[in-house]
């Protein structure tokens, strides 16, 4: 459950000023959402998110979901979740992605994606080139960086499996679940 901390603040009638609602998610909001996905014990991930925020700034959307994938030279990824957009609200989102590379194994887990410069959610439903390395021995986590035009996605994944390798491919987002990864 998400809480809009800005909306929960009491209004001082003597100093009431009309202000614009925030258009980005702050550190506390994002750390709280990540703890909901990964659990409170994920201190290393909280520091990773803090480092990303320090470098990239505050995102105007995020995606909370889960995904699974596997590869033996050719790989696939399937995921589903909820897009939390600061202006346009919440909506379901799905993603798939083929890959090719020196990659073998399978993994599944939770995904938290920081989304930057997504001013219109229609811009999300495209192909985002991806290249990443993964090492899961029972469990693991990784973060990657995807960019198309001005929109930047930073997926952070924590999961379980047995997978090792590097690959190149893309992630394709859609409004409906797709079974073909292309």
C-alpha cells in the first residue's frame, strides 16, 4: 500500500498557500516502496537506491513487480507489475524481453524500476535496449540502466535462481500480458 506523505501533512490555516503537487518521488517514498518489495532487511539495496538518487535525482515514476527468466545462449524474460506515476496515477504494466549472449540458467524474483522523464505513460510502451550481466547462485541482485530518448529506466532485481552470464537484448513494455517475447 502506498501512502502519499505530502497529502497526509496537516494544513496550517494561517499559512495556507496553494502549492503545486510534487511531480517526483522522494527518497523516503522510494525506500519505503523498495522495502515493501524486497523486505526491511535489504540495507544494501537501500544504499544502492540512495546512490542512484544522488546521481540521477528523483524519478517521476516507478514500477513494482516480479519477473522470471531463463537462458541458454538465447534468453527470455517475462514480468508484470504496477506502474506508479506521480501525475497519471497507477496502472498495470507487463514486460517481456529476448536476449542473446554468454548466459545460462534461470532466475525469478522481485523487480523495482526507477523511471525518469516519463511525462506521458504512452512513452513507456516501447522497446528499451538492454545489456546486463547476472550472477545468481541460489540468490542475487542486480541493477541495470535502460535508455530510449529522454526516458531512463533503472531496474533493480532481487531473486533466486542459478544463472551466470552477460547478454544483450531489450525490454518491451505493454498494457496487456504477452507470451511472445519479441
